[in-house]
């Protein structure tokens, strides 16, 4: 089945492949060499052409390191996924493959046809992407059949209760010590690779060292230099709601499911939750300023950002910096917390008023992002009445008229205020975490038991 696709691959992509890699005519690989095996896994060959195609994809994804080594490693794992599916008599219909490709495309806000056209323009053959997607789709079926039922049996009502009850800690001062991996997804090809990598890293458990190593290799955030570690613990109420809730269901060392943010996918690892004596604040609104420095992320633009940082203490000071410049260079706005774009919200979560970040870019500009003010709702631990606090001014917030009724109507054995929908979501997440652990172990087992030879 694989060999029959090589001729199509060759006809559709050889010219683009040679142009993109930049090989002169005298250095072009002969057609027979393209079909020569590079490695064999349980009798299934990976050819030179496949490795070169995967290297193009890795190059498009801006992957650091030895691209040939990483391409071979990824293709070995894909072969093992195909072999596992074959042994279980699993196969994909044409409709399932098309749906899977469309799923990838939709995550890049493209139709399937637009996505394939963009990949082809970059030199990635249709069948290369088809195999890339099919390996993941088949592996999803393998993992579901082998481990889903076992994982569901392992999640008890006590596990769900324990995970949900942790959310009550939002009423107190909880800070989150965590690390991040921001996978670039600013092109269709990068989005596909980010989805694949996010599926491997998200919703699982790993050592801090392993997560830090992945952050240094794959993350596009400046935090990659620290292995993804955020220098200071962040008050949980500062974080975007879905990310904060995810942290509250994790144990130290576990990673969140992937979170889409503009032009990227984010994965976070919980290091620890820190209880403090401070009241818990939940951000309701954010005022922030964005000053654009043309040139993208370069030493020159970062140096300019440092000069600006030395000149400003508040957002008001940025008007002097922007004087005489096009008005679009500086924007300042106040938004409800839920309306702030997630990439901006994530950076603002790490800041106090007057602090700034240069982690983001916008088009071909570095973003100097400054937090002007944060409005927060505070729930005092010893008072059932929440207050809305902006700066040093606090005012009571009337409870919902049916709050007492809602609490009284909760089913026995549940956490007050937590809907059944939320309980199902927590259960699903716990199951997925267990399945992801089994899947990683099974792939490692397949690799250890495989006969892998290099001609």
C-alpha cells in the first residue's frame, strides 16, 4: 500500500522538493535513490523520499536541531502506528481520511482544499500529508480500543470529587507555579505539526526535565530559554478562566490539554499550587496598551523595547514614545477579561500594573505589551459576600436571587455549584490523561520490541 503511493508522491512533488531544498541540478538525487530504504521497521521500509519530504515539513515548521534525525525518528513512530493498526485490523475509509484532513485544515481556519493547496505550494506532496494525518487518525483508534475502557474503569467517583472540589480553592489566594510550551501555528503546515506535537505533549504526565527539554526544542516563547518556566508564580485569578480551571484539575507534573491561541497552540505543565493568606482575586476586566515595533523579533527590536522600558513607568508614558508616529503603532483599550485575546490575556496574567512583556509579535512587528490596570472580583475567605474591587475601591455584589435554591438542589454526593456538565468534563479529562499515559507507554513498548535495521 505504501509503495504504490510513492510514484504519485514522486510525480507530484519531486520538482518542488528539489527547489525548496535548493539542490543544484548536478546534485539531484536519482529516482532510484529516492526509493532506497533508509531504515526498516519490522520489514516496513522508510525511503529517502519520505525522509526528504518530512524534512521539508520540519523545515516549514521551523524545527530546530538535526532535521534528518528527527524526520527518521518521526517516520519510525508512524510506521509503528500503522503496524499496530494493521495488527488490530483497523483501517480508514476515504471519508474518514478526508474528514481528518478537514479537521487539520479547520484548525488553521482553512478549508481542506485551501490547506492542501498551501502545503503543495510549500513543496509537501498530497500523499505525504495524507500519511501524516492517517498515522494520527489510526493511532487514535488503536489507543481508544486498547485503553479507553480500562481508563474509564480506573476513574472513580472519588477521583472526580477530588478534582472538582479543588475548584473551591479559587475563593482563597492560590498561585500557580507552571511552565509553558507555545507551539507556533502561523501557517497551515506549522498548524498541522503543532497539532501533532500538542497531541503528544498535552494531557499527560512527565518529568519537569522532559517538559523543559521539549520547551527548549519546540516552544516559540521567550520562556524557552528557561525551559518554559514562568519566573514567578501567577495568581490563579489572573489567568484566563479555562486555563485556570485546567490547572485546578491537575497534579504536579501533569500537563493541560492543548489550548489554541492566535497563531499558536499552548500547553502548560503544573509544577505546584501555592496557598497564600491573600484573598482570591478573579480578573473581570483588563486595561492594556500595545506599542508595535516594526521588524519582528530581532536583537534590534528587543534593544528598542528595552530602551522604551527604561523610559516608561505607566501606560500614560507611552504616549510620549509614540508622539509623531502613525496612530496604529500605539493602541490602548479596556476589555472584559473574557474578551481579551487569549495570547494577550496569558501574558497580562504574568504582569502587575506598569509591567510589560515582549513575548508576542503581530505581523512583522514586536509587541511591547503593558498592563495599565486590572479590575478584579474578590471573594473573602471568611465572608460569603463577594466584592468587586478596582484599585482600592470595593463595593458589595448582590448574590443571585436563586443561589440558595441552586445550592440546595444539588444532588447528594456532588460539590455545590458544580453542574453535571462540568462533572462529565472533569471525568473525560481524567480518562484522557490515563489513556495518554497508556498510549505513550505502548508506543515505547512497540519501539523497544520492533526489529529496526539501517541498511
